[in-house]
C-alpha cells in the first residue's frame, strides 16, 4: 500500500509546546509556531537517507554531490550539522539529508523520532525516508541489493512490538509500495535492460535486536536455545530456511520492523535498501576485504542516486 504524502506526527502534546529541543541532534526550535530558521535550513529537503555509520553517510553525501548534482550541489556537504549532539552525524547535499543512526532499532528510533519532528517543523513536502544499509543475505549472492517489502521481527511476525506504559503495543511493519517500485525501476535502464553490474531484488527483511543469537549465528559470545541447550548448525539452517521459505525473507539486519512501523504510523513514505555482505546459509562471519566492503556499501548509493535523479529531481 502507498501513502498519500499527508504525513504527521502522532502526538497531540506537540501542539501545546511553544519550543522544542531535539536533544540528540542538538537542534533548538525556540518558537515552534514560527520556526523560520528550521524552515530555511531544512524546508527544501525531499529525501532523508539513513544508515548506520557516520562515515558512510558522509561518503553518501559526497557521492550524491558528485553523481546527482554533477559536483554543483552548492552545499557544504562535508559539514556535520548534528555534531554538537555527539550522537549522530548529518550532512545536507542539495535536497537530500544524510543521517547516521547507529546499530539497531533503539538507536535508530531515537533519531527517527527527532527527524520526523524536524521535517514537520520545517514543513518539508512529502519527504521520503530511505535506509541505506548492510545486511546478511538469505540464499542470495553477496553484493545483492534488497529493497524491502515488509519488515519481520525475530519471531517471524511482520510487526514492531514496543512496550509503552507497561503494555505491549504492536504496529504493522510494511514499506511504501510506490517508493519500492520506483526504486526497483531505478535499477533498470529506460529500455528495460539491467544497468547494474549487481542484482537488485525485492524481498522481506528480518530486523532483529541482536546481531548474534537473534540472527541465529554460531559465533557469538553465547549460542543457546530457549531450553538452555546450545543450538547447532542444523538448528540454525532450519531457522534460516524457514525465514526464507515461509516468510520470503531475503536479508537480515537490525532496523527494518521499527523503521517501517514508525514511518508508516506517521504517514511517511519509507524504504529499506540494503546490500547483502554474505550469504547466511553459507556462514556467519563478515570477512569481506576493505575494498569489497567499499564496493558493496556503495551499491545502494548507486541505486538511490539514480532514483533521486529519475524520480525526485526530474519532477521539480
Ligand atoms: O546500516 P548498517 O549497515 O549499520 O546496518 C546493519 C544492521 C546493523 O545496524 C549493523 C550490524 O552490523 O549493520
Ligand atoms: O549478517 C549481517 C550483516 C550485516 N548486518 C546484520 O545485521 N547482519
């Protein structure tokens, strides 16, 4: 399903707040009814790209400057605009904001809440949020880029569950269909031929709260089942095959259900675009060389940059 662009925060208390401080971004909004500075700085943003590492987001800003704006973005894209918060890094390049989110849903949800408020204060029009990440693949060649349909949690449910006021709250976790299709379209040349030297596929994405046991790895500090017995390679492969066959999961990372759920809840169109670093049916250790990792991490950049050129900048 695709959203209509009418996004909103889901918090009536914000209407009563005359000022706001986005603590982790160190962004001050002294007058929420008339946030002129915020509008001037961020009002033109059309795409917010998110990814785990500060350095990757800095690289992405540079890549977009060079490849989307042909070196003429006119932006100080190397300046970390959130550096005073000492938590996340942010870089503006043209109408794109690139922000790091750390590892996992808890660190990403903090920056996501603050960014959703930020785009709303800035009155950005139909901003798109795209996560540009890495993941472990399931039955796909390392280096494949997966554009997610739905996020699944580690219990194989497509939902994000959070404890709020001592109660379990569960929210659906699917990504925007139109945005996914536009991203997949950007993987092909106008005549329908494959432009990429790598595969771009759609699939479901499992996002877990743990890189090791949560993803069925055998190489964590612990490797135990619910009954306290160690799990075996066969147990792991059984689970990963269930993920693949029963749920259509093609990659595993640590943010998809939360990211899908919070953006959907607030009416923000979002996508998860992750490269797979390894095939988890073949192993657990991420031991790509530095050069391979650079090549792999750049693949989602290439897709998203082409999407921005084709679907965002061409319509302005
Ligand atoms: O965006 P990144 O590459 O950081 O995303 C994945 C999922 C976790 O955050 C992390 C685990 O290594 O990488
Ligand atoms: O296997 C992997 C690789 C990257 N990120 C993950 O969360 N899992």
